[in-house]
C-alpha cells in the first residue's frame, strides 16, 4: 500500500481506502454483510483474484475488515466490516448522492448488479404521501428483482420479488432509474424501453425528493 506521506486526515484516509477497488470491497460488505471470497468476486466483476486477495489483506491489516470462520453448513471464511469499517457507511452514502447525476450515462460495457442500485434508491427516493396506505413497487431491471415499499412514510428497498406488487417496472436500469428520479417523464417511459404495469399515480407518489442535477 503506497502512502501520500502527508500529515493530513484526508491523505491518511486515502492511504487506507484510496486504492483502486478498495472502497468497492467496502461497498459489497456494507450492502451484503458477511461475504465469502466468491461472493466478493461475483460482486466485483473485473477484479483480478490476486488483487482482491491483496486488498483484503490490506483492509484487514488496517482494521477495516475482519475474517471469521462460518459455522456448518457453510464452513468457510467470511469477511465482515469491523466497527471501524462500518464508519465508512456515511462516506459511501455521500458518494452515492454525489455520483448519482453521473449515472445518466451508461457505457455499453458497464456491469450492472441489482444490489448496487438498492442503496441508491433508498437514499434518494421519498414517499410524497406518507399518510396514504402503503404501496409496493417491483423493479425488474437487473440480475435480480428489486422491491420498493412505503412503510410509515419511509422508503424501504430490498432484493427479491413482491408478494403482491401495486406496480411493476420492467426495462433497462438506466431509464428506470431516470424515471424514478424524475429525469424521464412517465409519458416517455415506453419510448425509453420501460414497461409499466399498475396505477400510474404511484409514480407521482414515489420519487426523488429533489431531481439530481445534470452531470
């Protein structure tokens, strides 16, 4: 691990988490909890196996992650964030908010994992009618379905299927994200490859508190 050799809190933080892939490893553990090595490989398409092993050793040495032996039937090593590692959650949340306007662009080769979108949606969406009855929306926009639920005036997101969805959106992840965040109007959904099933009023209720500015 290279150092900036500066007596500065930002520089010293980057000495620990500033290398390529490091914060994305933290992202996976923050989103998914304890992960096997193979789970991390699947959630980090493109990382070389030896580089992942090196980054894990560095993070463990820095006290950001810890490894533990999972009980049977898993019986393998799990990696988890330590209390020190959990303190990086607000940092990741601020990066999500800052980086969301950049997601108006998607390169053809960009990998997509549904669990990456779950956190961003929960942070950015709001229930505009918190006193109304709860609603459930299912998104089919990646490798796994995503469920958006309103409960007690708060947005909750998770991977999986809804038992009884009030609305379903199917299509590519970029336009669906744009629709939910107000960057694409409901009338333009079909033209952007989105199939919407359900009450159109739900899209007026679940949306971004503020529309992200253009990148």
